[in-house]
C-alpha cells in the first residue's frame, strides 16, 4: 500500500488532464480542487469523486461505493462522493470519464448555489441597532412628545 502522500500525488496525476488540480488537507484526509471547485476527496487512502443525481447512476452501474462515515448520533452518513472503478486508478486516460462526471457535478452544484435566492433573516446587527424599549424609556418618549 502506498503512503498517503504517494497516493495523493497519484490521484493528482490521474486528474491532471482536467487542469490544475491541487490538494488540501481536511478532516484527516484531503480535498481535491480544480481551481475553486471541490471535485474529489481522499479518505483512508481511497479516492472518492463528487457526484449528484445526474451522475450517481453511472457510479452505481459500475459497482462503485459511496463515501460514508459513522456518527454516534446518526450511524452511517453517506455523502455525494463515490469511488471510481478500480481500473480507473490505473491511468489518467482510464480516469477521464469519471473525472469528467465529478467536474460536471461540481459545476452543477456551483450553478445551483448561484441561482438560489438569498436567505432572508433578521441579523444580530439589525437587532442591535434597534432601540431598547423599557418602561422608563417609553415614559420619557411620551413626556417629550
């Protein structure tokens, strides 16, 4: 089994045809980014590619496995990341169809984030600007005017 650093370097090489892919350490593993798009993660020396409703069936048909972790309060939690088929780890050419699925899922997620309406909520700052109305300040306001 290669060391974690060797495996990260191998995964970066596999995804290099997409463009300038880089890794960042996160939660005991690594996140893989194409520019600012989060396209994959590495956990326990295993690569998982981003997926969504459109790409998930391709991963399922190929017998891939989803990324999951355990939580004490909820048990197993599955996220939208799937391992590529084992043969895709052999070369950048074999990885390309799977890497393109991950890139497309990341682009769709980014587009959906941009088109979502802004959340409307009262902020603490707005509440802080509002005058405090105590009985004393209310009496003073009535006396003034």
